[in-house]
C-alpha cells in the first residue's frame, strides 16, 4: 500500500476471519464497507473540501436514485466517501442539509459521534434536520 493510500485509523483493509453465527446481512454490510473504504482511500484529491463534498453529494443522489432501501442509500460508495472525509466536511453537510433536507443524519452521526435527534423526532425529516442544524449552530459549524 502506498503512503498516499493509508488505511483509516481503526479500520482494517484485509478481511478478518468470519465468525460463526454472524448473519448474512452483517456479512453483506461488512463487504460493502470494505469496498467503500478501499474506494475512499484510493483517490487523492487536491480539490477544496467544499468542492469534493459537492461532487460526492451529487454522485450520491445519482447512485441512489429513488431507492426505498435505506441500506442502499447509506452504503452507496459516494456516501461512504463523504463519511471518510471526516470532521472537516461537517459544515458542508450541514449547509447542504439546511438547503435541501436529505438523509445526511447517519453520516453526521458517524463522523461526529453524536446524535442530537430526540427519539420523538426519529423518522421526521424536518424535525431531524432542525435538530442537526441546532446542534451545528451550537457547535459554531453553521453560518
């Protein structure tokens, strides 16, 4: 592996032995994550973060189409690449969420390690968006 394509801390790039009793759904998610991780670390970009995010967001919307499968939406390679961009992308995700509410909640929670959405708002796109934007404002990440 080249110095330009180092694995993300805490993520293995070689599959671990499969454990007995692990369901097929878990195996599928693991395989999809490994593929997305390999694709996320391979390209090296000199683009500004906002531009990289905008391109990935547009690609993600094309890739998912009108899928009703949340797994398809969240495991899309472009969505996983957004997550791989880490904390610096959060202000751009929040700005996109403010302009065009969409399913960025999983990415935000994965990147930040928090979930400001109250249980009563789960599944309500407008309320979930409002909770994340309030969190971003409190963190100084929203203009």
